[in-house]
C-alpha cells in the first residue's frame, strides 16, 4: 500500500467525503479520489452513504474502510 493510500485509510475509521479527506490529509482532492477508487477496487473501502456537501451543496458519497468480522 502506498503512502497516500495509507493516509486515506487512516481517516476512514468514520465515514468521510473525498473533500473532507483532502482537507484533513493535505492531499489534492483528485489524488484522494484516485486512492479511494483504488481502495474500493481492492475491497478495502466501501461507499457508506450519500450526504449533502456543506461546501458545494451537492449530493456526495461518504466512504468508510471495511472492517474485518
């Protein structure tokens, strides 16, 4: 797992949007989106729900890491 993926995963213990992850980690949102998509492909992250973004007013996904049973 790369450094950026680790940064993203460390923030997904609670549901967050890509914009929130970018703000917390200091990564560009485009980088966060790429890492989230890669982590979804690896089945390490899932879409949690859809919320209204407080910044843009648009409907956006929140993501969370998959926990082991």
